[in-house]
C-alpha cells in the first residue's frame, strides 16, 4: 500500500516543551519509532508541520537584526531542512539499508488571486506591543492582529494548487525510497504571468497540502497525526464524543474549530471523496492502530451512519 | 556528459555584501544564468558553500537565546534548505519543464577518529571578546581561537568518507533530474558502533565533499566556482602567475593557502587521479569558458608540463 502521513507540529513537540534541538530530536525519535513498522511494509511519504520552528527562526532573526528578517518562503525552506534532516536520520536508523529515506525541498503553487491574500488569518512569529506592531505594519506592510493581550503578525493561508516536485517524489517512491517532503505545507510559490516561479509570504495549511500530496500520489491511506486522539463533536463540551468511523458526507454536517480540526476534516474529506481511499486522524502513538480502526477517527467512503467511540 | 559544479560561498555573495535575503536571491539568480546553459545540455549536480549562512544562523541564535543555540549539523541542514531552495527556484525558472530540479538533504559520513576532531581549525559564527570566549569554552566545551583582535569558535573539519544519499542522487540524475545536494559540505554524520547515524558538530570542506560526490557519480567534469579567476602560484606576490592547464602530479609540487585554494587543488587532484576526468577552477561568470579551456585553471590527466596564463 501507499501511505501518506502528515506529522502535526504538536505530535513533534509537546505544547509545554521548549523548542530546543534536544527536544526536537527526542520527539522525532519517538515519531520515527511509530513510523518505522509502516515504513518497513509500505510505500511511505511523510510531511510535517513547522509552526513552532518558523516562529523560532522569526524570533531569532528579529533578535539579531530586525531590519533584515528573512521572508517566510525562505524560513519555510530552512525548516524543511531542519525537521526533514532529523526525521530522515532518526527513521533511517530504524530501517534496513535497502529502504533509504530522502528529504526533498518542496514548492507548492498558490493562486496570487486566492482570497486569503486579501484577508490574512494565520498568526506567525513573535508577540509585539501595540506600538511595535504598528511600527512593523507601517515599515514592512505586515498585517497585524490582536492575539490576547499582545499583537502578532498575520499572514495569508492560501490553498495549495500544485506540487512542483511531484514528479520527482513519485519517481523516488516508485523506486522504494521513503520521501520526506512538503514540510510546513510546502514553500508557498506563485507562478508569474511570464511563467517564472517566485516564493511568497504566506503559510499553506500543512494538512491541506498533505491531502493534495496524497491525492496526487494516489495514496491508499492518508493519516494526520497530532496530539488529539480523534475528531470530536462538541470538543471541550460535556457532551463531547469522538468519531470512530464516518463518511465525508456525514461528517460534513458538523462544524469544527477553524485553524485546528476544521482543515484536518476538510483535508480528509477531499482525499476520501476524490480517491476512494481512507483517511485517519489521531495520535502518533496510535499510528498502527488507526490504520486498523482500533484508534482515532477513520473517514472512509460508503459508510452507513456514524460509528462513535467508545 | 555528467558535470558536478560546486558553487563557492564567495560566488554567491560578494565579500562586501550584507547577507540579506535580497542579496542572496540576486546573486543566486546570476549564478543560475551561468549554470542554465549547462543544465540544458548535460547531467548536472550542484553543490554549494554555506559559510556566511551558517554564521548568520549562529549569530541569530546567539542573539535570541544563547543557551539554546542549535548544533552545527542542524544549522547545516537549515542552510541546505535555504540555499537549495533559492538555487532550485532560480535555475528551474530558466529551464524547460522537462528538466526538473530537486534539492536533496545530504548527510556525509565522517570518521569519529579523524584527527581533525582532536585539532579543530575551522572558525565559525560570531566574534567574541576574550571573556565571552572563555565562558563559552567552559560552559559548552567549545574550542576557541584568536581571530585578529577577537576570538571565534573553531570546529573540526574532518574528511568526507561516504555520501549516504548517493543512491538517491544517482537515481534522480539518471532520470534527467538536476540535483542540488551536499550543501555546505553535507551534514557531518558519524556512524556509531551499533550502526546508527548521528550528526556531529563539525564542518566538512565543501570542495572535498563535492570531489567525493563527483568521483562517486563518475562525473566527466568537476568545476569549483569561486570569486578568483584561476589558481595562482605565488598568489598576491609580484611574481604571481595563474595556472592554465596542469596535471595533478605537476600542481602537487606547489603549495597553496590552507583553507582556501589548498582544499580546492586537493579536491581537483583527487577527482582527476581517481576518475581520469577533468577538473576546473575559476569564476562563476566564466563557467562555460572554463569547460572549453578559455578561462580558469584546468587540471587534467596526462599533461606534459604546465601551461600558464596568459
């Protein structure tokens, strides 16, 4: 089988942990142990989040020379290197040499006319005071929004349209290589009218990008691994209940939190509807059990009704 | 033909330029114009330096949280992402779609018993006062050395032994993909006794790593592009003269500056002696003319005597 797995940022770093190199390696080592059994048996393509890491690079850049902070496309490329390297090294350490891993920089096309560019929503990088925030907005044309007591830069989160390295990814997967790609949702790239590509300041949702990857690679299974054990209806409410198995049609009747579960559900539904494959959402430690329906939420075609946990 | 090109850090950033994103993109765009004609006609594998970029990341990390500075293997991976992305995007913009580019993270094995680890020589990152330097040496076990009026961290520069992603690189090149890899000399990696790989704090010389790449890929031509127009005997002396064409045996009678031309000459000689191919050293803008012997220094087998410029 061909399996695409999206590792959530929260699966790679607990929310209460400092973003040190040691913590990243420790968590990625745990993730690798969960993925290795799958990598031994199946075609495997791994994508990953990068929210905390891009935030760290933005903080470091601001702390050194605020006037020369790098744009988001380059920061994303840096995190694809950083995180991809650690995943590749830790996973390859658990696999036989005949199952090589490769980390591939990935540019993903977005539409410059995507309405997201007119209405940025994705907070990124450090917290600022109102004065600092206003100054940054003036000096750099950043969009700024209140985030609790502070202010943060917000950027567009346009939809992924095309994976430029798709042919190369496919070539490697067909030769038995485990490919790590599309990190952080891919490097957001626009095609200009003259045909040239240029990176843009945006963040593509990692789950939507991974869904595109899974669809275009005609994966059989698409897993999104995070720190929540399943998709819940009425999350955090007393009557909360977790979906066990549900069709795209049935789950689309429910409403989920924007920016967390909603894009995961959307990414899963797009994949299942367009390919007839199976999507799973749950915790990293349950990876194998999600695939067998013993944990997490499975979204599958042609389901009658909804099965709930427990 | 199969051609490996190593882009020197000084070919990608003039020594008097600030390391901004704009300057990097501008210079890489110029480099891409020089490489595109070769990419259209030949198999092409591109490696690159990363000295200024690793220095910048180290500075940014120190400015933000000095206690959580990332190790060099991870910083190297970040720069492979950053620089590889810009090369891939700028070069692909000049090529037809049937010549795709791919940027591959590259781990290169070094020997933990390499004598370089006992005698670090490669300066890296910010300049410190003597007090700061002594404190860093004490707190982190860094090796520190005087650099002019200041002090800098120095790290080991062990020899490259094995390119772990070689099979993947070869697979892509054989399918017509232009591969960008081994950036910054590759991520220095040690194989432990139990077989596991782990990144180490070191910097592999980019030219020696690129020579290994060129040899193992059985390249026909190996070019090292920098900001100096040729290899000189008696560089900076009144009697300085530039080699035009020379054999590995003949050039090995001369002495070159450690850390700049000496590793380039060594890298070229290793390649020519072991493969019978041709190595060239010169300026980026002369790329095509170095290949035809109209510029730069060519090191080739079976030469009688030395030809000098002009």
